[in-house]
């Protein structure tokens, strides 16, 4: 073998080593959860890299079983379905679920994706950093929910995931008939229960 040929072989070998670092691995996939409801099931992918604090908060509630037995208490046709904070008390009334409730979290709306159809976001009060456990799923591209500025009116709602399977179930929930109860308008006439939310194990 000539010196020139040997040099080419060695150079090719070194390029291969640089291009494929020893021990290199793909980043772990985003966590996913299965939401089982009285209207059917759907799956959600969570955006852990973009809104880590929001995802950790949500998964903490999931792992504690907090959402099991809560309801979708607010449905606005072609806009949102909202749940995760109330239970049906059995007397044609719904009440807040207080046991296991954690503190408020930082609003990561500036970092997160847009409020597009099929995404899930944190519900909150008038104060930007007032979200705790409640969430909603966008039934449309709700551009007015996106972060615009850091005022109370413009801060927006933090998207932390998207429905990857079972959006037909979410749409069906979104078409339910509603009424007015103590907590306000847009309460489903027929109770829609979140039977459980569990994290899907990955290999």
C-alpha cells in the first residue's frame, strides 16, 4: 500500500469516528399520557423541552392520581374543553377538588407553542402566574390565547402538549350540551368524567 493510499484510508476512518461519537444517543422522547374519560380515551404528548416547569407540574398531578374522578366542567363549542379542577358531588352540583392541590406555577406562555387546534394549555385566572392544575384543550386555532406581551391581558396561556390520538373524542366532548350551574355557564348537562390520566411507559 502506497503512502498516499494509507493517508486516504486513515483520513476516512477519522471522519467516521468524528461523525459518530462513541456513546451518542438520541434524545429521549417526549412523555405521553393516556386520558380515559366517560366519553372515550385520547393521548397527549407533552412538550418537556419547551415548557419544563409546566410539564413537571402536570405530571406531578398525574402521578399522584389527582385528576382521577375529576370532570370537564367547562365546554365552549368550537373554542375549548376545560377540566381537571372539579368533581361532581352527586347532587346535581359540582365542587372544587381541594385535596392534593398544589401551589401556583410560573406561566411559560412566552416559551411555549401557539394555542392551535388540538393543543393542551394551562387554565388560569386574571393574574398571569395563577395556573395550578386546571387545563383546557383548544378546539380551534385560538390566536387570542397566545402570548403577546407581559401585561395581565397579553401574557397568554401556556401550551404544554398536543393531542396525538383520539381528537375525535375531544371534539365529541366539545359538542356536548351545556347549562348554567353555581360555577358559571357552559357546564355540561351530562357529567363528563376524567376516569384517569396515566403516563404511558416507553421502552
